[in-house]
C-alpha cells in the first residue's frame, strides 16, 4: 500500500511538471487544476513542494512556470560527470578562442544564475562564482532573458524589482531599458557595457531548446582594460558556433 501511494504521488508530480512545462508562458494555477484529475488540495500541496525545491516557481499573481532546477535538468547541468565534461569541453573551446571567461547562465526568478563557466588564467580578471545570482536588468544574460518575455511578464518582474544603479551605465528607467530590450529581441544579441560592474563588459546570445524556447544564455565577459565591448563583439561568430554545438549536444541527450 505504501509503495502504491508513493507511485501515485510520483505520477502526480510528473503530471504537474509536464503540464507546466508544456506552456510557453506562466499559467494560472486554477487553469492547471481544472485540466487535472488531481484533487485541488493535493495539487496545491504538491505545487508548493515543487516551488520549495525550485522545480516550479510562481509570480505574484500565482501563475506557475518552470523553476531553476527544471531548467537545470533541461540543460543537462546536473552533476553527471560525463555530461558535464562534454559541456565544459565545448565551453573550453570558446574560452580558448576568445581568451576570456565564458559560460552559461539560466533564469531564476528575477535574476540569472551562473551554472557553468570557464575562467581564464589572466592575472587581472573579475570572478563571478558558480551559483551567483545576478540582476536581470544590469547584465547581458539578464537583458537577453527579459527580451524573450512579453511586456506584461516584464512588468510583473519590474514591479517586484528596484532598478538600482549598480555601475556607471546601469539602466534605472524602465522606458530606456524597454527600448534596449526591443533592440536585443531583434538582433538576438545582448551586451553589458559597464552596467553590472564598473570596468566589466560582456556579450550574450540565447541557447534554445529544440522547439525554439529560451533555455539559457551563452556569455563571455572580461575587464574593459583588456578588451572593450567592440573588441568582444568581434567574437560573435565564435559564440554562434559554440551555441550551435551546445544545442546539438542538448538535443542528443
């Protein structure tokens, strides 16, 4: 009987995760419950547990969408040694060509989390550790993610976020940030021109799932004293080739 209950709980969790992941935008919880045979109290309890474990997350209106852990699984970034070694090998190739720090960041609520990166060996470097959560409005990866959202989705994030000035070029006005996000959405390239940290420049492009959904950003960053933003942008063809390798790798898993 105990094993049967466990199996039933697992099947319900799988159903909830599958329901949520199948939508391109956050889904109202009542809509998910309506299309499920799971009792309402049980559904609420399981969603809360999945939220606590970061498999799902919800905005202030209760709309549910995939959380950081679910995205991590989609990117095969769990600590599976062979998969991680292959992923790092791809990033090492890019880092050697650019000769700067390169990595992958994924969305986590109103921030971006560094989940994999290859650090350069330059004496002068800016170290952003794995697991660090960075602001969406002031980083190349964050702005790239924001550009994939609808205006309403961005407004919900901005309503909960103070656009504080972090560096000399940080956007602190929504209107100015929205103008840049429209440009990013069109060109599919995002930059950080000393917006997060004074003296740091960065470039990021999207990593997409097989059906074209945003999974993560592929980024490179460096001190401006070594490469300015224009110089870093000359490596866009290398980033694009690496992104293609990453997407092929993810689809092969």
